[in-house]
């Protein structure tokens, strides 16, 4: 079931292109490509995946821009720089944690994943 807020976003003009673009990047099994976000009141900061190589920090005021169409990120604002750094640190911790977990898989799990990958069930 799709939450009402997401369903409403999908009905907006131009939403099809936006959702198609996002679906080209997701789902991704590799944590390195994930986006992260933090929220301070109505201000939301996101570290967005532009093309699986480059990431960009964006900021949105959800109270006046619930569809997140106007990027308010200002690299000159110390609060925005601090939020950007917090996003990068958080993402680095996620990637490091996922890498440790993947290396800790038992051999049987690694073999099962390799077999599923060979069959096309896992990319």
C-alpha cells in the first residue's frame, strides 16, 4: 500500500519523470549508493545520489515546499556546512558498518548469495 502523501506526490505534474529517474537508481543493493537525510524542524538536509559517483547536499523547507522542489542549500551558511558534514560522516559510518557485516558473512551465506546472483535473483 502506498502512503497517501507519496501517492499525492506521484499525481503531481511531471511526477512520472521524477519517479522514473529515481527508480533508475533504486533499489540498489550497494550501501555506497544510498542517500541519507537529516531533519531539523521543517528544514531537511539530504545527501543525494546524482549518478552513483557524485553526491550533492540539498536542503528543503518542508513547511513551504513539501514536494522539495527548491533546493535551499547554501555552502556559505555555517549551519548548512555543519549539516552537510554530519550527513557525510553518518553515511561513512553506514558504509563502514555494512562492509564489516558483509565480510562477517559465513561461507554458506556467501555461497548462497553467489548462487542467487548467478541465477539473476540478486544484482
